[in-house]
C-alpha cells in the first residue's frame, strides 16, 4: 500500500475511463457527451504515460503517443464543437435525443 | 509512506473524484468546471510520473485550449432549459450498475495482469537522465542518442525509427480539421432574413 506501482495508475486511468464512458452514454447535452470523450482520452493518456514510466521498452513511445493523443483530442474537440453549434443553429436545441432524422 | 505516495494519493483522489463529479452533476456549467479540475489533476499525475513535457502540454493544450472551446460552446448554447437536463432515475440506476460492472472488470484485469509492486525506472528519478524534452525531440526527429541506454532494453539496441512522419501527418490533420471546423461553424445568414 505504501509503494505506488503501475497498477495504481492503471486503476486511476480506469476510473477516468468509466466516468467518461458513462458520461457519453448518460448526458443528454451534446457538450456533456464531448466532455465524456475528453475524460476517456485522458484516462488512456494516464495509461500511456504510466507505461512509459514503468516499462523501459516504452520509455519514449508512451510519452510520444500521449502527445499525439493530446493533439488529436484538440482536433476532435474543435470539430465536435463546430458540429454542436451547427446543430444548435438548425434545431435550436442541444439535446442529442432530438437528432433522429436518420432513424429508419 | 514517503512523499511520493502521499502526493499520488492526493492527486489521484482529486482527479478521480472530479471525474466522477463531471458524470454526476446535472448542470453543464458545473460539469465544465469539474472537467477543468480533472484535467489539471491529470497534469499533476503526469508530473508525478516524470513526464514534464507531456504535463506542460496537457496544461497548455487541454486546460488552455480545449477547455476554452468547451466553455465557449457552453456559453453559446446554454439557454434556459439546456443548462440542466434531467436524466430519469431508471437511467441513473442502469448506468450505475453498468459502470460498477465495467470498473470491476477493468480492476480485476489490472490486478491479475500487473502486480502492484512493479519497480519503476529508477533512472527517471534522476533529473540528469530523466525524460526531458530534449529526449522527446530527438525521438521525434529520429536522431541517434549519443549514449544509448542499452541496459534498459537488455538486448540489442533498438533501431531509431523517429516519429517525424507521424508528427507531420498529425500537424496537417490538425490544420485541415481546424479549417473544417471554421467552415462548419461559420456564421450563416438565416433563410428569409432581410439582407442588410
């Protein structure tokens, strides 16, 4: 308990992942769904950096992949917010349950 | 219990509780604030893991960039009923059960796959040999390290591949995505509105 190991960081990443996944599933606000995606990506990032710290073979790769994930998350947040704003302009709501034009 | 363990428990509890608060709160403005605290806590975790550059990037890009985008999105769309959107009790119950099950599965896998006492790379505690931004930059460019730490991999030295091409691909991707976002979110003239 006193020594902090790899599993502790992986558990923290799992907490962020589960919170984000539930956030994506539960929130009715489209921006809330986007926050869930950010939480999931952060959980994965914590796993990457923890493996970079505790596994010598991934010392460089873990941090580089974490940097890639951060940059791609920025791109994803920009495009998602543009889509949300467009949806709000067209439908006057951000409730994802009302986006049902493609329902068969 | 040494200093690093105390710091880890403080930062980990902070990050985890804020992440759960993002999920639990119904108010979207409060969720954005909790997300800010979660991202800052994750940056603290990266600092604890010895990844200074990743932590600084996390603070700059996530806390400084993405969160500003999210807050602007909240401000532009938070009109009256959309600030607090209620979720029914049945959905809460199902989500709690599913979340606990998912977390249990993940925790069991982690504890079976990785012993909690995996030794850390001791060299990274030393500032002289730790992963600095210089090492990261060399890895991006594929430059050979002057003093390769062959004892880390044990076997033959790895061939330096370099991450220059993925870096370029990601930067062009980011440029295209930002142009696309600006195109999608541009101010459109409403149909039927009088032209000025």
